[in-house]
C-alpha cells in the first residue's frame, strides 16, 4: 500500500506540474523539482507521505519554488523518516535558483590551501573588535589571504611612489620623512655604526672623519653610501701610511750606510751625541719634535745625511752638551767611562809584551787609545 501511494503521488505530481500553469517554462521547472523532491523522499525514507506530499505540492505550485514546497509537504505528511527526507529535499532544492549546498568546506575561507585555512569563520569580526571602519574594510575581501595580498600590494605601490630626491625647498617634515623612508640615521655619528667589520678606525681617524659625517648627513647619504666613502678613505689612508713607512725605512738605511762608512766606529757615539745635544738644549719635547719633523717632500728631517752631519758638528762644538764615545767593546762611554778605559789601556802600554803592542788587536787598540784621548780633551774643553 505504501509503495503504491508513493508511486501514484509522484506520477500525479508530475502530471499536475506540467498542466497547472500556462507558463511552460515554469511548469517544466516545477515538474522537474517535484520529481526530484518525490524521489528523494521515497528513496531516503521509504515513506509514502513524503513522496506524495512532494509530488502534490510541486504540482500545485508549478513554479521555481516547487522543490521547497515539495520538501515541506513531505515533511508534514510523512512519518519521522519521511519528514527528514522531505526536509533534505527542501534543502537540496533551495529556492530553485542556486541549487548549491553549504557544507562549510567550500569557498575561500575553508579552502585548506588558502592562507586563511586555520582562521575562524568570523575572522573579520575578531580582528575588527567592534571597529566598524575596520570591519567594513575587511568585508571587501573573501579571505585573510586576499586581505594580506592587498596590504602588500598597497605597500609596494607606496614604495614605488616615494620621492627619490627631495625638493629644493623641502620642509623639515619632508626631510625627516625622506630620511626615515631611506634608512638615513637621525644623527651624523650614527653612520659609524653601520661600517663593515673590516673597516677599523682609530680615535685619530674618527676625529678626521667627524666633519665629513656632517656633510654626508646634510647630503642625505644612505648608510651604505656613507660606509663606502669612509671605507675608501680609510683604505687610501692606510695605503699612504704603508708607502710612507717603506720610503722612510729605505731612506734611513741609505743614510746609515753612508754615515757608518764616513764616521767609522764613532757612528754610534756621534748619533748618541746628537740626541744628547738636542735634549740638553731643547728638552725632551723639543728633541722629539725635531727628530720627528719632516721636510716639505715628506721625508724625515733627520733622515738626511746632510742634516745629521750638521747636527753632529754642533754637538761636538757646543759647550755643555754631553759627549759619548764608542769603547773598545762597542759600547758607549761617558766621561767616567772614557777615563777608566784610558787607564786600562795605559796599564797594557807599560808592558811591551801586551796585546797593545803585539798581536792582532794591537793596531785597533792603539787607534782606540788615540780616540779616547781626543774625547777626553773635548770633554774637558766643554766642561771648562
């Protein structure tokens, strides 16, 4: 009995749906939706009430709302299972226009591959937190991914439209914004904080560079540009220092070789006398200033053989300047040392068989004795 009623209801619904309306298009839609509703009710629940109600409701309506009416009729007329099936028919048919079901998984927000896969469904409201302007803006986007894409796109457009140069009559606010946009530090000395690790500045270097930092800041150089200039300056300064040191050493070697040949064993004594003369008459600071002074061509003043000869002569002639002489063992002797060395040699002179008179040292010791006598006499003259 139940199966026969369901079949009859479905057939009646289809016939009624096709003939109840003068509009063939709507009638056809009604018949189709009715048949769908009836079939869903009968198949899912096996209830004649659901099938019959669906067919009858659809036939009487004959419009696009046929599926919804059929489902509702089936739910009211059938048993519990039939009602549930009829309800399913209504949900599946909807308003006869969209025919789509919302299973909570479709759409951009629910797409596991989208950036908002783990966001809550009310992500807009959660972020806005009652701010209607924010909520209104977020409603323009279907998903968090769309909103983030829009954010980055806007930032890129802003970056592309930033001025690459400042206007000639830029205001303080424009300058501040320009520096902020380009990573330019607020203070000139901050440039030194972004230097490469291989650029080492001594305190003296920093003092020299400080005035240039202000100019770099005035020109709104970026930290990278300022670092490049500072590194270039430092590399050039180091190159010049190395070059100067090599030239100084070459000059010192040439001068020493020339004067050692000229002064012989008294070279060390003469140099020592020059240092004593300078300190005696100019003091420690004055002596250092003279010894470190340079000529216009950059060479050390005392690196010249001519200058050292003149200083050696002054040291030998000026009264009161301390005098030194090289002893037989190569060491420097002061007045007391000269006197003691003369006494030692004179003891050897008293013995005609000593090394002063015979042996490989005789000639050298005799020359030393003559130099010691000259040095003693010079010291007495200066002390007088």
